[in-house]
C-alpha cells in the first residue's frame, strides 16, 4: 500500500488534469466544424494525461458523450462506432503512435458508457456495445494482467501502462462472465511458468471471486470448476478456512485441532500450492503455528520431497528461523520459495547455511529500508520482506522477472546466480541491502555501483520482487559501466562484458551474426553451424550443457517484424516428448509465451518444459539468435550440419528480422557440408 500522502497526491494530480481536459473539451465544442482540427492536439494531450493517472479511465468514461458531441471522433476511423470491428482494437492499442492509442482507448470508454446506459448513442444499442467490449476483452486477455512485452516497451514506452489500466477498468465494469473460460485458461498459462511475482494474478482471482458471488452471473460447468480451483487455492483451501473466515478465526480453529486434523490441513495446503504455484495467506499462518508442533507436519505443509525433508531435519533450526522471520500472511508466497529451496538441496552447499544466517541478522541500510517500505508497506517490516524475497529467488531461479523495465541483463544475472551460484547471489544481496553499494571487477579493475553513472533504466525500477528491487539498480549501473569501458573496442561489447558480468562459466568463445557497424547480417552459414556444434547433441558429441549460457535474441512481434535485442539464458537442448529437438531457455520478460511471428510461437508448457522454462524447436530458436557463447576448445562438428537445415533457418531469418539485413544471394551461398580439414580436438 502506498503512503497516504502519495494517494492524495495522485488524486490532486488527477483533479488538475481532469480540469484541463474539461477546458479542452469545451474549447473544441465551441469551435466551428472547419476549425475543430486546431483544437485536436490540445484535447489529445489532455486525454493522454488523464488516462495515465489512476482513476483516469473512469473520468474519461464519464465524459464520453461530451467528447463525441464536441467532435473528437469526427472524420476519423472511430466516427461510426456501430461499424467498428473488435479484432482491429488490438493494433490500435499496440500502436507506437501515442495519439492512436489515446483515440482507441477513448473509443473503448465511449463503448463502455454506451453499454452501461450512461450514454444513449443514436446509432449504437447498449447490448451491441457490451458485446463489442466482451469480444475485445476475450481477444486481448494478456492486457488484463501481464506486464508489457519487449515490443510494447520499445514501441510504446509508458503509454503501454495506459493500455493495461484501461483493460482493468473495462473488465471491472463490463464483467468477466463472457470471457471467463478464456480468462481462466490464461491465468493457468501464466501460473504454469511459476513467476515469483503473482500479485497481479492474485488480484485478478480476487476480482473474479467477487464477481462470481454475483447472483446474476451464471457460470458454465467448466468455468465454475476452473475458477473454483484458483479461488480456493487462495481463500478456501482446506476445511478450516473453507468460507474464508479470516486469519484470527483460522488460528483459533488450529489451536483446538488434534494431530490428524493438522495433518489434513498441512497436506491440503501443500497440494494446492504445488498444483497452482499460489500460496494462501492461511497457509502461511498454518506454517507459523506448526513451528510449535513438529517438523514432520512442517514437511507435510511444505509438500517436501525426500531431499527437502532431509534438509529440513538436518537444518531444522535455520528453517524455523526463516519461517519465523519471513513467513507471514502478507508474504505467503515465500512458502513456495522455501519449499522449492529445500527440495533443491542447496543447503548442503557449504556457503549457503552460513549465508542465510547472515541474511537473517543483516542490518539494512536506510536506503534499502525506505525502498522496501515504499513498495511493499510497513507490515511486515523490510527485513521480513527481503528474507521472503531471498527465499522466493533461491527457490524459483527461473521465476525472476524484469518488470516493465529495460533491465533484462540484470534480471538474467540474478536468475543465473540463483540457479548456478546461489552463495554469490546471497553476497550480492548483502552488498546492496547493507552497504547500498555493489562492487564487481572488469578485467581486474574494480567497478563500484556508487561511482558509476546512469544505467540502462532511465528511472528507478519499482515493480520488482524484493531482491531485484534492491540489487537491480546497482547491477544496471555496473553493466552500463562495463559497456562504456568497451566503447573503443571493435565489435559487440558483450564479447567482454558477459563473462565478466555473469561469471566464469560464461564461455569465452563468442559468436555474433550482426556487423555492429552496419547492422547487416554476416556469415550466417558459419554462425549457424557453430551454434549447432556447440549446443545440438547430434553435432557436439552428445554433451549436455553444463552451465547456463547468456545469449541474445532478436525479438520480433507477431508479424515477424524486428523489435529489438533481448538478453536470455540458454538452459539446455534436448528432444521434447514428440522427439523434436528443442532449445529450452530462460526469458526474464515476466511472460515467456510470446508470438514472434512466421509460426515462431514460444512454448512454456506441453513440450517438456520445466517450470519457468520457455522453448522453441532448435531451428526456430536459431532463427532469432544473434549472439551466443561457446567453449572455443570444444569445437564440435559444424561441418556435419546439413545444408538444408541451415537454409531452412536462414529462410526464417529472411522472413523476419533479417529481411533488410541480408546481402543478396545469401540462401544460394550456403555451402554443402565438407569433410573436416583436421579432426576435432580431443579433450578427454
């Protein structure tokens, strides 16, 4: 919750901007038809400013009739609402042109006013308007609760959040009944990726729960069942909290239960948590209660594997202290992180247990305390929030998200350290939280985050998990400083930055298919053969990837148009259940299930993915890859890669981000496989 002063400040800002909007509407209304275009710029700017504020959508909705009568839509594509097509709303809202987004958003709010009977439109019946909005919601579900994608962030900037606020307002006002099946499917799709930050999904489930209780809404059988699983995972998981009685009543019921009743409660919560990836506040309260019962019941409540139970019994004192400090109803999601942390068995790594004891005793800097309190509130305190965040990140390395920020490099680093080097992650947290400084080295020279100038992010990221909230600003500045130290070097700076920034396991062999000076594609044949030789089991001697490797992809939108460069982590290459060779990777962009165009649709479940992984068939992934690292001493067999495989991948590139970067005749230049000049070096 934000401090009261912030809330009142927002209200004051909204009031001022609404007053300016009313003046702009009045000015256009009082202008003759031939001169209305001279008032359009002022009105669009006033609308944009209002829509960017909390409560702005409602304010514009209340003025829908006045806006139409003033002439806002006259002689535009939105002039006749009765002929508008729902499928064309999405391109307008995703436009890089802010005026188009504002006009489209205002048009939807006009539809809403008509649907709710606030505006009796002469050509559009209320029921038609409601049906229109239901179709718009159904075809743009991701706009209800996912953060903007790379494409939206790059093309739209802050205006992308305006669209999110608009859709939340539309859904609240028009209702979810007509889109509930699709909405539930979309929530499950997000949850299967097991993100650390689930507040938006929880908020949406809460809204659906309130809507479902409306007696005027009749849910279908499939909708009711799917919704019920989600709602009960948060508010009615077990018998003792079936009717959502409140924490105090739930606690009093636990106090009179026998061992059998407590075990039923514990196992019920564990099943729901591992089924959905969501944790009920009641679950956190149960775990706190069980601290005074038995470790067996704690293990039941966490749903631990044999490995997790062994860790719990071996390090019982530490686990009890972690629960006491970090697990509260307000930080319930950390229970899932704790369970997965124990199941990973990382407590058996010698530095982890003392590192966690240090974390529990850590004295936070005033800056760290202020940031955590500003974002997450005062209850529980900032120390509890940070320890809870540490549990989540160590338990869910692939659940880290960058939020609505251009900090994919930093998010990737946190994920990689948690996955591969958790004690180094704990050290990073200590530096950032205690010292308000992170110190790293670049080719032997120290780099302090305090001494470095601005990073990639132009504003301080706020929509992050507790660990990222404190550490990412420091990493962002250091990453940018490493790049500045390479500015005079030829080629791409990631050749030197990636291994220094991420760790020694980032291979020193570096491959790129883009000429930095011109942006043109170069040596695609060699690049793709080397990628196969480094990662494809058929051409690298069947060697699985040992350490996650940083890589860069050229992100494209659903029309296969180039959007920008993006940092990801290659985790493994393996055949999927259908025996299709796939690359499994980590994408820090909150929701990995993206349509990159030309049939390249990133999968997050159903093709052998583990929680948090994204995947693509090997050739489709290679078609979006522009940077990768590989061990230069492990050559593989690039000459054995069939020419037709390389040609097929180049075809994907030519039809997408490389269509204006490829030299003429590239496809014809692909060489047939050749026998190697010398055998690959044997490193056995």
